[in-house]
């Protein structure tokens, strides 16, 4: 136990938390490394490396999420299902940033409130799997668990977990973050230049014209305000952008968890906003233990098996002080089940007065496999779950405070439908994801435009 960093939680009298107290619990979905010494040498190197994010950025995000919990902001979270080391290159990063910025502008306009932008980026390198092994050409191999752990290649050398990959993941995250920070502070998102906000690949969307008019109108208004006040508005040239990933690999997260001068508590500084996945949210498991002690804002994914008792227990264990902004529930039931499952959770949480930001992930409950064995998602189901969640939360006296998408800024063909009407035959054309299918540029914008419309009409 690392007693220097121990905290005693006033709401719990059972045991003390420390960055390694999760090790006394069952940690599911962790890789089996063949060489324990090689792993611990990497982890001690990582513990000395500088943090990827800072505690003040983390605190800023937490206060913005508190505003979103109160309905004064909206959370937009999105990116790849899993980042890959090979995709750590400028086009892939700029296109993801661009689509998220454009979506955020549309949502801010529709919802008349600022949008907190959070990428599934700069660290989304570990994946939970339903089986530990898979058979490839007659050979049983460890499953691919994300580039942080092993390689996707179908041979034993690639699939054997390699601790050096943890360092590569840390470095790739740092490279990605460095580029994102330069872009967002350097004018990439400057609204004075509507040409940077122009739409790509929006051939099929009837709403695209509206969007372009909006962007040009914003640039015009900015110039007018600057002319009238005789002052430039420099803030508009910079944009805030935060990072998030599934905090799956606990030894990696622990290595970046530390105290910082003049603040109490321990921050996981591998990312601003880590989340607990649907498969690792067992109340007595290691992930809950680790997350309950870190000072970051955190999220938990809740799928169709989640009960109201579990949800309430999670709020008590992860947010005993009932702070707004500390805890987000990312609900992912699927279009077919949301109507039945969501009210059963929202009602009891509301009645107990627990502070939760409700965020809808309309992706993970809507995955299906085509007759040819291709994993996909239908745009109509994604939109359907989003619309139903929006309505249910409003009818329950709560509100949809955020959305969580798997998307890319490129013109991939992984999800069906949308304004261009992608069919199963189109999937083969440009299917790149090694894991879950992502919305492409046009499908993502289309969703943002729909949601903005809902927000504009559902305002009170
Ligand atoms: C994911 O976000 O990629 C994921 C695995 O989600 P979930 O934990 O909700 O299944
Ligand atoms: Co996924």
C-alpha cells in the first residue's frame, strides 16, 4: 500500500483508498504479461514521466461538467472505438478534431448553451474483449486488446502482451495531445475564418445548406461586434478541448496517478475524463475501487442489465459527497430497449437527489452483424435511441446532458444509412475499423443537426 497517497473517505468506513488498493480486488479484462519484471520496470519508468494533462485542466472540466449536470452546458464526447498507433498522424487527428468542433457549433446553436468538447482521443488504446482467446487459422491466440497491449496481427508474437507498448501508448498520447493543443490554441478553430469550418462529404444531407449559412452568419456577427466595440475578441480564436478514454488497464492508469502541489487528493493524469466500461463496472471489482479514489470527473457506462440498485450504489461509492460534475452515467441500452430500461434508472436516481450527468451513447447497444459477418450499426437506430433518450429524460424531469459517439472525420463506410443511404453492399468499400463501426463525417454531422433541432424545439 502506498500510504503517502492514502485517503480516508468520510462516507465510507470500511477501508482506505490508495492508488494501488485496486490490487486487492478482482481486476477483470487485464492482460496476462509473460514477464512480470519487464512490466514492473515499464511501470516505474511511467510513474516518473511527466503527466499528460494537468490538475487545473481536470478541475476546469469538472466544473464545466457540473454546469452540464445543471443544464447550463452540453457534453459532446466522441472519437474512435479504439485508436491505433498507426493512425497517430496529422490527417486522422485534424479530421476528428474538425468534426467534433463542427458538431459542437451546431449543438451550441441548437441548445443555446456552450458545449464541452471531449475526444475519445490521446489514450483510447485498450479494449475489453468478450473472450480471452480466439482461434486464428487453427491456432489459439490471445485476443487483440488494443495497441496499448498487443498487436492486431494474427500470430503469437503479435498477440503476446508486451509492456513496452504501454510506453508507446503514453508517447502516442503525448504526441496527439501536443498536436491538439497547438491546433486549438493556434487558430485552427478560429470562427473568424468560416472557410476552416466548411463542410466536407455532405452530399446527401438536406440540412447542409443551413449549417453553412449559420457559420457565415456567426463570422459576420463576430466582425460586427468587434467593429462596434472597437476590440477584437481573442478568446474566439482559441478553443477548449479535453480528452477521455476507458480506464481499463489499471496498472497503466495507476502509473500516471499522483498528488500535485497545493491540491488534495490524487489525480489520474493520463487523461482528463476516464470512464469505466460496461464490462468492468462490478461494484466489488478493482475498477470501481481505483476510480472511487481519483479526483477526476469520471463516467460509467450502463447497459441493459444495469439495475436501479446498482446505479444508486455506484453514485454512493463513486460520488459520496454528491458533487455535480463528478459522475456521468453514459447509458447505452440500444434503440429496442431504451424505452423500457432508461426510466427505471432515472426515476430512483432523481428521487434520491443524486447528482448525475446523463449522457447517451447510442452506439454500443445498436451493434449488429450482417449476413456476411460484418459488424455494423444502423443510423436509424442510433438516431432513434438518441431521440427516445432525449424525450424520456425530459419526461422524467431530468435532461439529456451529453452524447457519446464513435465517429471519425473521414468518409468511411462502417455504419448503414444516413443521408447518403449507405447499404450493406457499401460497407466493403471503405471499412477500416479493427473494432466497432464508426459514424462517418456525414453521418456524424447529420446526427448533430438532428439533435440541435431537438434541443431547439425542446427548450423551455
Ligand atoms: C466502448 O466504448 O468502446 C465500449 C467497449 O463500450 P461499452 O463498455 O459500453 O461496451
Ligand atoms: Co466501441
